[in-house]
C-alpha cells in the first residue's frame, strides 16, 4: 500500500513539474518502466468454420491522456482485436492486424475493445483469453460496470440465397432502434474467393450514406457499432430483401 501511495505521489509531482525528475537518481529508470493489467474472459465451444466474438468491453480514461498498448492472448486460431472511440465512432489504427500504441484521451462514452475470432476446419472447446493493457502508469483504464458478462451476447443468424445482380447488392435489412444498443456484425459468402463489403447506412437530410463499413475476401466484419435510439420514425421494424 505504501509503495502505491509513493508512486502516485511521484507521478503527480512529475506531471506538475517534469524537471523534478532530473533531481532523482532513478530518473533513467522511469522511461523504461512499464505497467500492465490483465482482464480474463471466457468463451464457449465454437463449431468449425465459424465466426464469434470473444469479448466486447468498454473502458474509460480516468483523468488525463494515457499511452496504452493492448494485446490479446488466446489459443483461438484466428483472432483480431479492435478498439473504437465511442464518441467519434472511429477505430484506433491497426498495423499488420495489431492495434497501434495510442494515447487515449478522456471522453464521454469511453472506448470499446472487441476481440473477434474465427475457427478453421476443426471446432474448438470452451476456453479463456486475456486482454492485456500495457502502459506507464499504475491506473490504466477503468472498466465499465455491466450487468451481463462481456462474453454473453444475443446472437441472430440469417441465411439467404443470392443471385448475381447488376448493382451487386446481396441483401438489405432495415432496423428500427428502440433503445441504444451495441452490436457486432459478420457476413460470410459460400464462395470463399468472393469479395464482399458490409455497410451500415443512415439517412441524413434525405440522403442515404454509409456510416461504417467492413470488407474482405469470403467474409466481412463490422466489429462494433452503436445504434442510437430512433425516436422520430414511426414505421415498424422490418426486414426487406431487395
């Protein structure tokens, strides 16, 4: 306990006056110091050749901007981590499938961390995964309190047949949102070499525009998107295929 208080005191001092660090003998050690915190999550059995969400968590910055490097440890054959700024809906940049080091600034709705996985030719048993947040301060990010586990989701699967069309549209689904809800989406084609693009559209001033999209070969993923409650439209929620 005394060590934690001492570290907090030193960090506060150095933030108020960075030149104070040069007066201490451990000044060279501070720049190489790293702190990490693990968050363990569990996932269920998964069939072969399937896509699933390992976890989806929301974190908040405590007081000021902090540099964070996130990483996921798991035995799932194919796993990708995505981080979204819930205020701007923008994804934190990734390079070679990894989330880049980023300074997380305090915002209103926090940041969503989503890990999505894919099984290959064999099913996988239930297991655990770890989200590791690496930074330079003892208090990294604050996890949002939630009533349900970050790995417990309501899943809806829709299977349809499609024919080649001039506009290349496979299907369209219209959704009426009764309350704010966060969701993840994945579309898979029966032809693994087909290029597919998944879009979420909204209407602005009578013009339909894409607010987020994902594309890939054989499948496309939108790892996280928050639908805001629509209190203006009176039409019932429906599902239409063009």
